[in-house]
C-alpha cells in the first residue's frame, strides 16, 4: 500500500487545525464534538493533529454538523496549497478537478 504524499499529510493537517479552531470557537471539548459527530474523543484528537487517515466526505459533513457550521467552512486553505497539490506526482486528478 502506498503511503501518504506530503500534500495529503499537509491537507490532513490543515483540515485538523481548522476543525480544532472551529471546535474551540464553539466552546466544545473533543468529547462533545465526538458525541455530536458519532466519533470517539481519540479519533477527534487524531483528526485535529492530522494523524487520522480515514477522513471521508461523510465524516467531514458529520464534523461540520457537530460544529454547527457548513462543510465548506472546514476548507479554508492557506494560499498556494492547491498549487502544491497540482505539482505533487500522482495527484493530477486533484488539480484537474479544481
């Protein structure tokens, strides 16, 4: 099985940081967000630290619902991240889809 690319890791990290900021802004603990999203506290911690490799669209929607925000609010990328993705070997589909 192929390991994650640096871009995949960076995207997971950015999503995790964004989820943590939104969670703290909402005044929620990891346990509370986990209960709202149907996940354990440890999973929320791994997501926030960019260590959870099982992120799916469904999970992101559940997290957004738990945070009381829109799923699109989870994707506030730093400038240039899609440029990096476009130049990451094996990720041409990502660049073409955007």
